[in-house]
C-alpha cells in the first residue's frame, strides 16, 4: 500500500469527457459494474432449464433463500416489489466494499518518491487511479436518495397516499372520544418526528455510515 500517507479526502479528477469530470471512484464503479455483469452472464446458462442443475441450481437456491428471508419480514406483495431492487443494491455494495482489498487500488497512480524511506521504490501517492466506490460520499448519498424515492413509491403503492398519511400521523390506539384529541396531538407530534426521520435522518445515516466505514478502512490500510 502506501508510505504512511493519508488516504485523500477529496476525489481526484483523472480526465474529462467533455464537461463531465471523471474521478478515480467513477472508474472503480464502472469496473465493479463490469465485474458483476460478466459474472452474471458467465454463470447464467443460455437456456434456462425447468429442472435446474449445476450453477443454475446454486443461483436459484441463493435467490430463493434470500427471497424467503425477506418474505418473513415483509408482506409477500411488497417482497415481490422490493426483492430485485434490494438484492441488486446488496450485491453492488458488497463488491464495491471488497474492491479496496484488490492489489493496486489506492496504490497505482501518480505520486512523488519518498527520499528518506527505508523501503525501495517508496512513493507518496497523490493521485491514485483507483478508489473504492463506496469511499466516495457522492455515490453513497445518491444510493440513499434512490432508496428513499423507491421506498416512498412502494409505501404509496401499498397503502395509497391517504393510507400513508394516516399511517404516519394517525392515532394508532383505541380510545374514547374524550381522550381522542389528546392522543391526536401526541400522534401528530410523533408523525412529524417520523417524517423527519424518513425524509432526512435515515437517508443521511445510510449514506454517511457506509461512506464513513469504507473511508476509514481505506485510510487505515493506506497508513499501514
């Protein structure tokens, strides 16, 4: 890896495609997408067999296992909507996180020789050509935004717009008409907090937690 240098906090622009800057994390994102597509294409038989065997049997077992696990948590109808999206996100994030352990990621690029180092060919890396995609906050924020939009779409599709509003702000306990106004005010306040959590706190937590974990891991690996 490196020579004790800190992992760069800001993205390095490698080149431009017209007005669009291409960063080192974008290059790795394209590589991850290509790896996933190649593996899926190579392991998927040209003709799907009704009675699976070999790799098709393994893939179907994994898919059915994940879908069954999700089906225990969500309504079966929601599972059919969410499963392909959530599984794609899961596989993409796992591969992006594992990119950091590939030799050359973070250590191949433009740098300056370290004169006082005891290691031969020691270089202070200033512009690595490859950077783990999930160590880029732009990607994690974009993914959290997409997940927010899709989760709202699924919630409205399942409950209806009025049902979703009632689910967030409605009174969720049985009470008499005398206590109903008190519970209504209380659940309206809870609904506002829940709405802030859905629209802001959860996406920020998802984006920053993933970014922070991978960025911290990359920094530690670069300094060792």
